[in-house]
C-alpha cells in the first residue's frame, strides 16, 4: 500500500538538465529541429526555451563523459508541451525540414504526441493536450492508450498561408518527464509518498503515471530498461536533473517527508537537490 501525501497545489515542471557530448551539435538540434532558442549561455552550458520566462532544457557540454549504458536507469524521455494542435503540426514539419526522423507518433487519448531522439540519444516527446473535458475516466481511473496518430489530420491544422515553421510559441514548456527506474514500488513510495504526487494511471504494464492538480501525468516511471536496472556511472551523458517548483510552505513539508523517509536532500540556496531511488536527480524549488 502506498499512501500519497498529496500536495494542495499543482507542482510545475521546470527545465530538464542534460549532459551532452558535443554542446554545439546539441544546441543546433534544439534550436533548428525543435525551435527553441538560447536564453543564456557560456562556454560549457546553454539554457533554451520558447520565451524569456520559461527555460525548457539546459545543456551541459561534457566531451569526455561516458555514454549511458543500455539497460540502466535515467531519462526515458522529456516531454515538451505545446499550446495547441497547429503548433504540433508546425513542430512536425520543422523536425522533418531539419532532416531529423521521428521514432513514433501516438494518440494517447488525453494527448497527441511525436517522438524522436536528440544527437546524444536522449528521448524527446513533443505533444499537445486535448481539452480536459474530452478526457475519459472508467471506474475513477483516467483512460490513456497508445494508438497510431493521424499525421494527415494534424498537418491539416496548417493553413495555406502558414508557410513558415517558426520557433516554438510562447507558453511552450516541459509538460512531463518519463523515467527509467529500477523498481515501480520504490518509485511510487518516493513520488507519491514523499513528494506528494497522485497516481493517475496503473494500466500500462511495467509503468506508472503520477501528477498533481488533476493533470494526466507530470511524472512517468517504467521498468522497461529491466527490473532492478542499475543507475548509470556517475557523470554519464544524459539526465542530470529536472526541476519541480512548488509553493514555499509545501517545499518545507516535502523536505521533512524526504528526511523522515531516509532520503538525502541537500540544500542548494532556497532549493533542494535529491535523487529518486533509481538515481534520477531532481531540483525542488519554491515557485
């Protein structure tokens, strides 16, 4: 039994930090294929987003870092949420025009999604949500599925005058992160029990979806890399951490729950750095 210490307000996802082998190559991909733009940068790192207010991805260049081994925990994909369906159509065309291939395209009932990998093999989902009034529930559980996406219908959102695949629109942000973990039970104890997420979907074999505020999911976890998969070696390419923002009083409550559960949360100014039981890094901050 996994009790959720539910939060009173929805957490918000912030930027996902990735270690990449070739920073220039990775930045070109995120700018040209995805349509993000650099918000600030130095010789070893760049923050990218669709507008000045919201960073979506932070890239840290690490040329000598080892690749994340196959069959290890880490990032399954980061998911970039677009405001509308026409934006998804523009993203589809932008990626194709940049010469990148999609690895999948799915209708999840609650959303429509495109999938691809960045130059370092990090999984990426680009998606738009259907309106909440169209989400279906059966016996209290949200219904999600993985069905083929009608790409012609998506592209039909583009008007004849819509000839330029410009950058991602303002309001684009990280909608969820999906993680490879070693054990679903331990992940549920951490994300529901300590952080306060609610489980929304249990119907996928080897996976669990969690959220706050009634969203379909902000966190996905799966054991598809193998039950008991080890964490990658320290300093590997791939996920370094992702951000979660929550009200300051709730951050203090989460800090106490993490301590009570035996998790080592380190203070970083007004934020907390912690790793889930599978070694996936999280920055918890007030906001």
